């Protein structure tokens, strides 16, 4: 194995790991025995996807000399009703702010991330229905 990760139980439903020199704690809600001292595992899946594709898009756009005023990624999700509960649909919304942004370059950067570079989305697509959209200068 090229990479490894260790997750250590703290107490209750809380666990801690160190990734790239940063400690991350995950926990459950109080209603199921946790103390709410960290995020839940499944939302971290969404964060991993957003972070992976976001870094790709920023890097690609920088090479294309596209200057952004701001950039955000929102992920809308649907989850199964029955156990094991899992994501069934994800829609990745790329929000770009800036003056005279070239839509064709934004589309190319997002497409390259989606189809070629983001290892997280490649794996997720094998199990989850995924789509994406681009929004220019949205109000939110």
C-alpha cells in the first residue's frame, strides 16, 4: 500500500486521526451517543470531493490565466432511506465570481477535473449518480 491512515478511538463515538500533520476528530451526534466534537464521516466525503475538484479547477484556471474574484463549490446531495444509508445523487455546483469570466475556460477546467484529474469524483461516480453545473456571479 502506498498510503495508510490510522483512526484512533478517543471515547464514546469520537475518533481521531492525523493526516498530513493535521489532527482531525470525527464524532457522532449526542442523540446516538456522541459528544458532537467533530464532523460526521459522510459529510467529509462531500468535503473531500469539493476539495479535490476545487484544487483542480483553481490550478487549471491559473494556468489558463483566468483571474477569479471568488470561487465556491456547493454540493447538493440525496441519501438513501434505508440502511446502510449512503449518498445516491450528488450535484456539484461551481460558483464563480469575477468580471468578464470566459465561460468556455470555466467549462473546460471543470470538465478536466471531473473527467481526468479528481480522483475522488472518479471513485464516487462508480457508486453515485453525479452531475455538475456552473454558475457565474450568483447572488449567494
